[in-house]
C-alpha cells in the first residue's frame, strides 16, 4: 500500500449524519451489527444486518442530512498522510522478532 491509498474521510461528515433509527423507525444497534453494506446506486443509505443469516432482510438507515444537500459525488478525499507514517522503534523491533513465526 502507498500513501495515496490512505485518505481522510472527514469531508464525508459534511453531507452525512449519524442516524439512530432505520427507515422503518426501529432503533439502530451498532454494537450488535454484523454486516454493513453500501450501494453505489443509493449513496445516502446504509444497509445493516444483525446476523449472518441469508434469510434476514437488510435494514435501511438514511444517512443524508436535512436541508441543503451536498452531492457525495462531489466530495473529495484528501490524502491522509503526505509522507510515510513512522513506526516506533519498539514496535519495529517486536515485529522483527515475530517474523520467525510467520511461515
């Protein structure tokens, strides 16, 4: 991975909000969620499941803010790190010691 692969998602907060209820007015329990799904066709909707059961239906959570809408297609994600992110010497040494256990 390279620096350009790490982007800052703070710009996304300008056009989305953290909703606490689904479209069907049920409470969203993020701690119990097992799957999140996002569709390119509906960018302001998050689909959520609480089990891995294929028969369970996806619950929709509308993420767009009220009022003037910002198009998600126009949101630019700047690079998070302009240069390589440094690793602490202690962490580097620990990783080197653990390499012998990786096949």
